[in-house]
C-alpha cells in the first residue's frame, strides 16, 4: 500500500513539475513582417524605394525640363500675382466694411476683371480672354 501511495505521489509530482516547467518556456508572441514590401525593418527603405522607382510609369518629358521661363516672364507673372492679390485683399476689406474698392475694369495679362459694387454685395466678373471662360464671384457685405 505504501508503494502504491508513493507511486501515486511521484506521478502527481511529475505531472505538477511538467506543468510548471512548460509555462517557463512560454513567451509572448510577437508578429513581425518578414517581407520588406509589407514594412518590415526600416533598413529595407532603400529596397522599397528601388521597387517604387521600378514600378513608376510616369516619365517627365525632356521638353518640360529644358524650357525655363525667362527673367522677364517670371517678373511678369510675379507682378500679375501681386496685383491679383491686392484686388482680392481689397475685395475682402470692402466686404467687411473696412476699405472700398474702386468700381471698374482691370486688365491683368489675359484676365479681364470687372468689379461692380451693389447695395448689398460686391460682384466680380473674371474673364479669361484667351479661353473665353468666365467666373462670377458675389461677395455679400457684412
């Protein structure tokens, strides 16, 4: 009887030890991409850039690269932007009652801008003389 009891105790102790030992070897599962196309290590950046460049179908034409605007053209565009900015600034100031924009017609490059102040709003007609397209902006007074 003692032998049976001793064998049973050994058996229970062995199972207990096995259960405890198996939990010692368990660790946290960490998912990590192996394929650099899905992220992976930041060291794969050059590989991903190379893959993107290989797949890039857009090629910039040489004519666009070689044609640069002259200094006079750049100055003309800059001047046109500044004038349009000033007109827009004055329209906003007039809409909020701070300054007044003179009614009239302004010619800036290929754009014809007609400003018409009305009693309740300011109307601005912008016409592109090159393409014939028109834009009407109505700014209410506040």
